[in-house]
């Protein structure tokens, strides 16, 4: 994904297919990369957890979790499955 900085700790993610990651309905379901433009459901709050770790809060106020090999915004609090690392990859 390419991170799009929207300011004020708000971000969007653009996938390799050129579309933006969406928390359908604001969250509660699997995240999908199927949107052409950034709207409310495509914006995530980036929560700095320190030590190069972040959490992502969707429009529904819930946190993105890694569950069953998928990303879902359905957690009320941040645990180990809601911790993510942002890694910068240099394009060649």
C-alpha cells in the first residue's frame, strides 16, 4: 500500500490496483481496496503506539485488527492484533 497523509493523523491507503482501502460501512467488515476516491470510509486515524508501532481507527471508531488473515475494523480497544508497523519501501 501507499500511505496518503491527509494531515491531523488521518491517512488513506492506496493499493497496487490504484484503488483506496475502504472500511465498508465505516467498519465492522473486511477492509477492501475498491474505491476510486477518498471518502469518509477510506480515512483512518493513525494512532502512534510508540516503538514504531501504530493502530488504525476506522470511521466507526473501532480499530483495525488482523483476524483470520484479513483486516477488519471491529475492535473497541488496542491489543496485540491491532498493532501494525509502517515500513517505508524505496521504489527503484
